[in-house]
């Protein structure tokens, strides 16, 4: 059985929802329990470094260690494992949307459309002016999805959702006080970055940066770092401008960053001086009900898995 990408809200099991991320360097697993009127409760969270040769055994070990056998699970794909497209929405009835989208994107992906699992999500607030209505489409190869499903099920989890990092970040953003009026979120990896702009639990805009920690913090002099930091300022500003103009939204006033690099405070200071909005680090400890206190390094590893486990709220 193949699972549709970012499947709609599941009926939450009594024992909560687990989140899993798997990449070439390690595995992160979390578990969230959500009770109405209460902050989400982080009941389990762990990261283990591993390579592709022992992913199955490491994941099974984590599931046993965290007592997650049989728990429903949301898995977040890696950026290289799917394609996210921003397209003009087909003017068709709802029951014809998927087939119309498949036809429209068949030449936009690097594998045959018959081998694709796709899903779509709409964006509100596009009724003004004469602009076409846009929507996001995610596509992944069905064989890859099947492989991930089997890996996770064999470890003892009950996989119910295959998700993407953009929506995982949306789930984190929805917990922040700034989400009421809108919040920008930047997650940095070694070679890239992911910006999401969200308001009231809705993802409006996402942008991938082709610059990551390796480039941002490798320059030995202040001038070189400033040039690298300017690229982040430019991309964030472009995103903010598009969000305001295309969706007719009030300006976003806060950028939240997650990263464990020792020099990230220098980047935040630079953004505060040059971007025109407040920039700050994410501290997941203050938005979740948890006895598990995570340092910056642990947060950097586990934020996507935590965001996946928060899927039960959306």
C-alpha cells in the first residue's frame, strides 16, 4: 500500500503520534501527545548517527528504546526525495484536481508521471486582483515511498503520513506566539536553507536557499561573512515582499531560526541590523510541555521529526 503525501488529518490514536526523519547521516525520532486546550506534550525524542547500511537496525533500536511499537507515525522526506512545485491551479472540479495536476506537471519532474505519488495543498487569500490562483504540488517516486514505508513498518511503527519539511516547519511555526500575525522560519542545513512563511497555521510561501552553514560560516574575515549573510537577507526580503504583495497580508515582523552553529548569533545580529524585522533563535523547550530539555544541537537534529509528530494538530 502506498501512502499519499501529506495525507489529511488523521484520527489521532490515544498513544499519540511519532515523527521520523532519516537521512544519510542519522535518524531522529520523536513522539507528541496532543490534548485539547493544552500545549503539545513531547513524550520521547532521540537522535542517532548512522549511515545507510544500518538504518534499519538503528531505527528498530530507537523504536524499542522509546517504547514506540505500534504507534502511528509521520515520516518527513528529505529534500532530494521529492519535488515541490508552485503551479497555477487547474480550473476543474475538486474530484478532477489530482488528474488535472498530474497532466500539468508531467514534464516538470525528472521521472515518469506514472511512477509518481502526488498531493496538493491550496493557499488561501488569493481572490484579489486578476492574478491566477496558485497551489503547491509535491511529487515523489512511488518506489521510494514504498521503500520508506517498509523500512518504518519493519521497525515496528504504524506509518500513516508521508510528509515534507515545509509542512513540518509549518507545524512548528503554528506553536509560536508570532503565528497569529505571521512568522518567517529559517532552518539551515550544511549546504542549504529552507524558509517558510506561515500565518495562523497556514503555509503561504516556501523558498529553498542554495547556501547553508558551510558557506555562511566558512569565511575567516568579517567582510566575507557579511557577503554570505547578505544572501540570506536578500532571499528573506524577497520572500517577505512576495508574501505581502501576492497575498495582501500585513507585514511579518519576526524571523525564527533553528541552528546549532557556534556563530549563528553573529548571523542573527546581522539580520537584526539589516533585515528590518526581529530575528531570534527557536527554543522548542518553551513551546512544548516536556521533561526532555534539548540543547541547540539536539534541536537542530530533531526539529523536523518533532514537526512531523505535530501533524496530528493539523
